[in-house]
């Protein structure tokens, strides 16, 4: 039986040259709009495993590790969806 990477969340993510280029461009601050979208999507979907199941039936520690990664992705997604105007009104 082939194990899913979700069950080995500590392993480095697979990535392409485009993924690396997008992340590096984002870090330098010179990524165009399509590279910004690509980098954020790669971070949320691949690096954090945001939409993956974090439960690893063979290991509570692996489940906890995967959930920690996933939590980062969920926080990023949350911030992309927050209504900033409404948030500012509650800060007054």
C-alpha cells in the first residue's frame, strides 16, 4: 500500500521550477500578479496542506504535525477573506 504524503507531513513538498521562481519573486517583491497568485496558491495548497485531511491513523504525532501545517494555511485563507472595512469599524 502506498502511503500518502499526508501521513508523512514532515517530508519536504514536491515543487517545480515555477513554484520556486514564484516564491523567490514574491520574497524579492518583484512578482507580477500571476506569480503572486501562483506563490500564494502553492503556499496554501501544497506547503501547508490546507485542504488535506490532517488525521494520520498510524500516528498522533504525525496528525499533530499535519494539523500545525494546515493551521498556517487556514490563517492565510482567513485573511484573504476577511472584510477589512468591517474589521476596522470594530477597532474603534
